[in-house]
């Protein structure tokens, strides 16, 4: 982004200052009483073009006002500028005043430009920066914030779109953290505070200003309402990988004063979790903030490390986090604690005593304990009234006469309300304009339904509602599945719109929508309850085409249905299923074969059933080391246990249980189709996240050895590939840990929603086994918690009455803006106390902020903005996404340009 782009963004952002314009409507009504009789030594008078050029040639920002004639609000601008001058001087900003009515200034180019008297011109190194309109510089706060934005033009970019924000954040992944400030308006007290803090700490942390509310949707806790004048996030980009896309962030919830924001920024510069004595005896020095201390010994070290870093994800912006090793003499001295370990305490300030937590030291309990010391809403999301951080994004349209109507209110609220309540509805809405493939799925009526269903050997019919999102999703996938099956099939496909043909659906006893029903001639119909997925539906249809179970009449064909350990054999119907259930019988095993056939016919699984009773069955059984009759279940993608044998009595229920217990692979690739079955059978799940690099080989070998040991029968072991940050594996991994990287092993407890991350640097089989035993034994604290499901609507519905009132107010505002001001009002003088009342509304400087400002200047004067003799530009450690800044030479010195003939053309 070049210099002119930055200036353009600043210029556009200034146009958003809606609040200030209301004040200037008052100033416009004041009669012209100002002249250039400015009694102050804070402005440098400029005589002639030569003196002007020398003044603006400085490498610090220079402000120049070219006086040509009185304007209605000029005296108020000079009053506020005079107050701001002392602050500006601290930032090395000087103010120049050029009286264009003086004879020696007649030849100054800017004095001859039309409209110059309505703006303040800004320069650095002789180059014009930006013309700031007087109406945007109406008080000390607006003057300081706008000028500081120019002083830190490269250090603190001002972004106006989500795309710009993504580009900036991506640049700082793995490098340094970022502090983002969203400003509802530029030139406010809050903007000033943010820029003053940025001036002091920009060498350690990247600061960004944004005026686009949509850009804040990238963060975990976006602004909660339109009333937020400023929102600040600490974005943890330093810990991110280059391909990570989820930006973990902590929103500042303290007071929007200089002291509050400065304390927050200083806390950002410290290590997130410090350890005593490894990181020194006093990690936070004289920073007077609340401290949470985690006391541990060797036996509790790993659990307390996990706990401290988990708590830090929510509380780091509000307090310091210290781990204390009580096995060391230094730790015992610093901790000054002699009770049982582990332990947790909180100290609000150095003048207060520590408060120790009672009860079990678990994440929820510690979070609840700390929330008790925090004013305002809880910081730990599971303890707040909303169930997820995303609920903070819900906004309410406020009614009433006192509510200020802005141009953005209706649009933003419409956007939030119209957002779909669930992912299915959202997906259906996104694909609404894509035609469905329904060429093989005719719509049935009361006249055609009976004919089609009774005339087919097998008919597959979808009953649905046209306005229901789930119904529409199923109809689309059903159409795609039938299209894959094609026309060369004995199956008949159809659909019934139950809104149009309620009598047809009622006679079919359809009470759930959608329902996919299978009609087979001379048999009872049954409903499909498998995954709502085109591939799963397609597999079911292909298996319906078969006469089940499939009879095999030769040895070679029979062996194709049985998997071999270590071989690359493919299932006979690999495009449909990778599981076969094969029966081995003798001719005389008629009762057993009947039970097997019944199981096959009643099965609704995506499994291929086959059998044989050829004489060679005995040799096949001997090869597999089983006795006849037997059933062999094969999983062609499970290289650890590709086959399972059943030799018990041929009882229908026992056979079904055998299939259910053995159909899942011992170590398989986790897919959406497998997950529901894993969730239903196991209490916990282990996932190994890998890629195709050699670094993942040892973890994979160790997991395989653990699975072979069969010590964890109630745990499902799985793998997920993490190819890039768009893969499903990455999306799952990023939910489990803030730092998604492979290889990674996680265990999920389904009942409690707990996630345990294996954080050891080694992946030895023994270490992994011991970790699993400790986790399942309740000896390890969870790393994080899964978000609790909530099936009620996420967003609020329309309040049409309020929308009508708001629409009327907005319409009236637009009409009032178009009306010319009455002549009798142009020169009307407001009541004497009007301006005084307006000034009283502005945030005032308190003594604590003044002390903080002095501390910030002491910090700033110690580095960065002092330059060696001969330097003409600032020293910058970060160059931004596109390398070196525009307008510099090979030595990073700013190229001095001649001012353009028309500054407006340059902008």
C-alpha cells in the first residue's frame, strides 16, 4: 500500500465523523467575528515562500494554516488549536501561520489556491501530506488524533476493508502480535487515546486502526453494539503459522482512558505466561496489574502449564499470568506459599493480599474464581449468559426517541437478522441459484403415486416440504445420487411435495420431513436413516440393485470378498463400500444360511453381503483358521485388523452385534460419514493430525503400536490429514488448539466435551500410553472445552414496528438535510451557554491520564524517534506487506519531492 493510498484511507475515514458534524452545524450559525489577531507564541508566523519552505522541510510533521479571510468557525478552531499546541509540541509537531493578506506572502502558492482557508495543510520533509478540513478539527481530541495518525502514518495504518485487514494480519503471522483498534469515528477522544498509546509502543507491537465494522468479524469477540465508539483487540499473530487463518484474539474490556489502554498495551508487550525462576523473579516489574499465580511441583508441572496457557487465552488482557516452580528455592521465596500443591491465587494489586482458590483445580473452576474479581461481564465464555463467543455479535435495534439514527443502522441490522440460523439453512441459501439435478426424479401426484410405486420392483421416493431447508438439502443430494446411478438401473426414483399433496403423504403415514422411503415389491417398505449425504445415498442405491446376499460360485471370486493383511486388495464394490460380510457354509448348513440371508435382507448398512457353499469353503476356512460355518467381516482400508471372524451360534441378534462391533477400523481416516458411528459407540476419540512429511512418521508408528496393544477398548483411534489451512483436518485442529501444527495428537471426551492435547516433544509409545492412561484416569486437566450445542435460533428475528419507526426517522433526516437553511437562521447567534455545554460533554483530562502520558513520553524518548545526525526519516522495524515503504531510496531515506502544482491532484 503506497503513501497516497494511506492518505486516501485517512481522508475517507475522516468523512465518517458523523458525531462531529452535528456540533459544526451549531458553529455554522455563529456570525463572523474572527480576525487574525491571534495572541499566542505557540504558532510560528511565516513570512514569504522561503521561510515557509524552510519550515515545512523538517522531518517531523508540520501544520500550516493559510489565512485569507474570516470564516465563521475560525476563532473556535484557533481556541482549540492553542490548547492542543502543548501536546503537539511533545510529538515534535510545530504549527505555522501564514497570513496571505500580508504583502510578503502574496507570492506564496497556497495563498492563491481557492478554498485554502477552509483547511489546515500538513507536511513532512517538504512534501504535502493531507489537507485537514477545519470542520474535522473542532477540538483538542480531533486535532491530536488526526495529527498523530499522520505522525505514525507508516507505523499505524488505517484500514477500511476486511480484505485490507486480512492482508495486514497475514503479514505478521509468526512475527509479532497486533493490536487492532476499531473506531466508529476518526477524530474522537478514543481515537486520540489509541494513537497516543501506539506512539509509545509501536516498536514492540504492531498497531492498526480500522473504520470498517465488517473487518472486526475476523476476531473472536466483535463489537457488541452500535454504541461502541472504540473496540480494541490483542491478536495473537506471533504464534501463528504462515498458513493459519483463525486469529485468536482477546478484546480489551477495560476503561477507554489513556491509563486503561496504556496498561493494556504494556501488558501485551510482556510474555503471555511467565515462569519463576526461569523468566526471572519479578516478570512484571512495576506494572501494577492483577496477577494470577499457578504454584506447581514436578508432579503437577504439565497439568499446571496446560491450565495456565488455557486460562491465558481468556484473561491475558486483564491480568498477568505467573507459573511458580515450588521445587526451587527461588520459587519458594517468590511464592511465599507453604500449602498443598498445586494451587492458584489472585492478587488484584500490590497493596492487596492474595486470595487463594479452594476446591478442585480445573479450568472451569479457575475461570469462575478469576471472573469473581473482574468487573463487568465474565471473560470466560462458558460462564457467560451466551453459549459461545459468537453470540456477542448479535445486535439489537434500539427504539425510542433518544436513539440516534445513523445511515448504517438499518443495513447492519438487516444483515444480522437475515443471517441464517443454522449451517444447513445457510448452505441451502448459498446454493439456491444453482439448479438441482432432478431429471431422474419425477414429481408424483395423487394420480401417479400408486402406479409408479406398485409398478416398480424397487422404488426410492423422497417425501419433502419445498420451504424447509433440510428438505431442500436432501432433495438436492437425492438428485445428485440418482444422477450418479444413471438410467441403466432397475430402480425407480421419485419425489412427493407434501405441501401440495398432503393426502398422498398422509396415506403413506409420513410424519417426518424429509423422509426417504424404499419400496420393494412383495416386501415391507423401510425408511433410510443413513447419513444425509449424496455419496451415502448413492452407495445405498447401488447396494439395492443387488440381490442380497450375493452368491459366489468359485474360489477366486470368493477370495475377492475377503481382505488380506498387508495387501493392497480393493473391495469388489470399492466405489460404494469398503466393508464386506462374507458367509462360509457347507451345503448342509441350511439353518445358518437362512439366518445369514435374513440379516443381509434386514441390514440397512452400506455393507456388501455375500456367501458361498461351494466344496472349497473348507479350504478357505482352514486358510483363515476358522471352523465352518463362519462369517468373515473385511475392512479393506484397515491395515491393522482387516478381518474379524465370527464362529458362534448363528443367532440373528448376535450376528448383528458382531457386525456393529467390528465394522469400524481400528485406526482409520476420520470422515464426516464415520463420525456419527464413532460418537455412538465410543466414549472418547483420539485423533492424530498428520501431513505427508517424514516428521509425522514416528507419531504414526507410536499410535499404531498403542492400537495394537488393545489397552483402550472404549477409545476410537483415528487420523486426519492436514494438507493446508483449507482442509477439514486443519479446521478441526484449529478448534482443539490455538497453535495448529502437525504432528499433533488430541483426545476428545464426548460426554464432557473436554479436549486434551498431547504436548510432549517426544512421541514414544510408552509416553503416549502413559499420557492416555492419565487422561482417562482423570489425572490431566483438559486443554480446552468444546462449545456446547445450542439448538435454538442464533439470531433475533425482525422487530417490524421498530424498523418502521427507524425508517421514518431516517427518511425525515434525509429530507431535513436537503432543506436549505432559512435566511433568518443564517446569522442567528446561539444562546451564550450553547458552546459551553457542548464543551462540557467532551472527555476531560484526569490526573491519572496526565501521569500516564508523562510515562509514555519517557518510554518514547528512550528509543525509535530519536535519530542520528544526518538522518532524514524515521527508523522502521516493520515495512509492511509489500517490503520497503514507498518514496524511499536504497538507503531507506525519504525522497524529497517538489510539491505538485495542485495538491488535490496528488491526492
